[in-house]
């Protein structure tokens, strides 16, 4: 099965609303990351123990309910665990690079990422689990400010601001619910690599195998794109924040313009020529670059949306 038409674009554009890091580097050394996360975990546990009245403190110095101290401590501890998770991922990447540099120094692709040379299968439950975790963390965090704003009858401006954040939290819960329903509705899908890795100077051909419950598709798109990832600091002083940036460098889109019927025994073959200035995958770089295939299909009920990493590297010499 083949798509109906193909279009490409070299216009660079930022991709909004993306929160998943593809690269392994964090910008700090692995020991530094573990130490930084450890501070959050230890402070959080100490606050939890105070809130549970295991560590005694002078009640006159406590200006909030003890349950709020427990929640505040959990927020700190969870933030530390997230940092530890990022550190573990970076440690695993560094270990893989060291092993392959000694045993297979010419295998740049496997040193860069733990590829399966046969293809890429995204985690079916990974995205819903992360979305639910984010929603739960945001709810815990906002519960502290909701207590001051609404239980303690805070100023109107505070109520308005926290109310907007509460609406955002509801939206995050809704998105998490949709992700969970998608995972429950669709089985695993995958991309089959016809070559590993794909050289920059040769046509790229992959096969997309649909999830078992994808049968009738009204319309859809298959977007191959090259993306650069980095973190950007905004604001100044106490108002500084760091956000994840994904910028599309190049894209090619195959379209399904009218209704199509799929079976789980039939694949969609996608073929295109990469641009002359195509950039190699660099998932271990400080500012990672990666190629991904994003599939969007309009279906009865919930639509299908998934992305797959594609190994595009410089040809071996």
C-alpha cells in the first residue's frame, strides 16, 4: 500500500506543545545530576516527616496544615526522582557509548542510541503513564496554592490566577485520559527499517505496520521530519524558567486524501529522497538532532497519533 501524494518543506518552524525529551544529555555531569536530585529528595522526605509529625517541630512555627507540609514534601521528592530518572538515562547512554567505542568503534548509530536494527516500536503505555504522572504532579503542586487562594480566602487576583492554572490542570488530565484511551483502543504499531542505519545520501524507505485495531481510515498523514532539540531559558531573576524547544529543520509528508482500508497484515511503504543538506542523527549531543516519523490518522471515534524514531546517519567510510 502506498500514500496518495507527497510534499516536502525546508522551512524551519518550532513545534509547540511538545514535552518529551528525545536526547539523553542533561547539560550536567551524571554525578552532578544525581547530587542535585538527591537534594530535592532529602529535603522532600524531611518535609514529609515533619508533616507526618515524625520529626517534631514547634507548632507555633507551622503556619499551614500538616497535610500541606506532607504534600509540599512529596512535590519536592517527586521532582528529585524525575531528576534521578534523567540521570539514569544519561548514565545508561554514557555506558553504552563506552562499551561500543571499545568493541565496535565504527558503529556510530548504536553508540548514539539503543536502536533495534529491525525497526522501532514505541512504548504503548509509556506516553499515558507520563501524562498521568504529569497530571498528578501538577494537581499536588496546585493543591498548596488552592488552599491559600480558596480555603484561606486569598485575594481575588490570586484566586483568578490559580483558577486559570486549575483549568490547565483539568486540560492536562483530559489529555492524559485521551492518551490512556488510545493505548487501550489500539495495539502496538511499528516501523520496519529496510536498511540500518539510513545513509544521508540514499533514498529512505520504511514500512509502517498499523496497530491491529486500525481498519478504516478516513484520511491521514505520515510526516518524516528532522528535529533539533534544546532547552531555552526565559525571563530573569526569580522569574526565570527553562523550556524544552523542538525546531523542525526539514519535513516530508505523505498524505492519505480519501478513505483507506487497512489490515494488520498489510504495511504502508514510505519512500523519499532526503535533502542535500540533511543533518545526521545526534541523540547524545548537548543539542540533540533526530529524525522521526509522525503518523496521524482520522478514524471513527478516537484518532490515531504516534511517532517513531528513524536512524539517519552519515554513511560509514
